[in-house]
C-alpha cells in the first residue's frame, strides 16, 4: 500500500478484507489518512453466500464501523455478487447499511 500512495493513488478497489494483511482495522489505522477504501463492505466469498441474514448484518456492521470513521470509505461488497447468493442475504446487507 505505501508504494501505491507514493505513486499518487488515493483510492483502492477492491478491498479484499479476507486476505492476510488486509484487516479493516489495520488498513484504516495505517492508511486511512491517505487512502479511500472503495469496497470491503461485505465478504462475497464466505459471508454473503454462506452466512445467515443475521451473520451478514453483523459482518456489514463491523466492516462499516471499522472502515468509515473520519470518512474515506465507499460501501461496496468486496467483489461481484454471484449467482445463487440467497436473496435474503443481499437484502440483509442493504437493510443494515440503511440503518447505519
């Protein structure tokens, strides 16, 4: 990330928070003053397709709370939403977002 910032980039997408070294709290603490995080709002590999609506809501809430303080966060799921993701989970993601 420092190399991207040094090159003049000020936003990153995707923000794949399930990868090692991409924990939302660490990213925000280390790079939040220099980088906008465009994405990272909901894990689309495990949580969104396989979790319950309550687990999705809890995950989204935690991601937003970690990445949004002070600005510099654009909510978007980590990657595209693929086929066969339960509609209830997609709705849970957007419902909780509307309450934050």
